[in-house]
């Protein structure tokens, strides 16, 4: 059996190779729209006496909000002494899990495309290759379901913690009767919303790809052969009794 590299672009025209290329692209969009994010909310403090104040709240991936300072030092705002204050919450685990799965998928898609385009003659002649590909593809589809759901919840926690209600409950000054707090300029979280969409899109793509990979395994070929044999037996005519 020839095992050397033989470039063949034909698999890209078939579902097996084309979907893998799509998975490579969607993985890039998934970790790119989440992993590089940085945003800033502006919080306005409306004081009943004295001038109004503003606070800048800058947060970024991996969204360890408990390390983000609303106030980095003790200060006086609206004629009130305010201690060092940090945001509440930590969505790092879900964000890093999501990005980690996306990077793994990005790398595996490259390896799989290399095999499809250069070693397809080895892939289709072996039992291990398609079975391993199917098992890993199915496992990755499940990981996309878990990490996308976890990140969707983590993103909602980020929005809640950095919104007006979250800031008001975190900053003790906002609970004073003569002070009102409001987020007057929100960070653009469109890319984070897009990352969640791409997470679930990856789930659909990888789940669909699992079927086409399964068709390359011996499990499918054995089942198909058995069905053909059963059909042939049913098609045989029983000799008429004399």
C-alpha cells in the first residue's frame, strides 16, 4: 500500500472535506470574536449636592471581573468616602473553555484537511483512521454544546455585572439616598454575542460532519453490506411446488 503524500483536492468538493474546511473557518471566528475582546462602560454618578462624577469600567477576556477595579484607591465621591471597590463575578472558566475548544478544533481541522488532501488513499484503506476521526468528531460536537452553553451563561453574567443594576449593587455609594448611579455608555458586546452564535453554529456543523465521517467507517460499510445481503435474500424467488 502506498503511504506517501499525494496531493488530491477532490475531497474538498465532497461533504467530508468541504465541511472540515467550514469547521476551520467557524473555529477562527469563534475564538477570534471572544479571545481578543476588550470593552469599557462609563458609569455616571448623579450627586444631589456637588458636581456629578464618572467612572470608567474596563474589562476584557478572560473576564475575571473580580479583579476589575471600579475604584483603585480610597477616594471621595459626591461628598462620600468610598473604599477600593471591584466588580463581582468571574467568567474566566467558561470563556477560556470556549476559546480552548475553538483552538483545538482549529488545529484538528488543519490536521484532518492535511490527511484528506494528502493521505486520502491511506485513510480510506484503513479501519483506524475513519473510526478515530468519527469518535473525535462526535466528541468535539458534544464539547461545542457544553462550552457554548457555558459561555452563553458566562456572557450573561458579564452583562449583568457591568450593567446599571450590577454596578449599583456592587458600589456602596450607589445605595446612598442622595446618589444615583447609571451606566450611560455601554461597551459594544456585539462580537461576544457573535461568538455565542458561532459556538452553536459549530455544534451544528460538527454534528453534521459526524454523519459523513461515520459513512467512511467499517461500521457503516458492514451495515450496508448486511442490508444488501438481506435484500438479495428477500429477492430470491421460492421455487413453485410441483
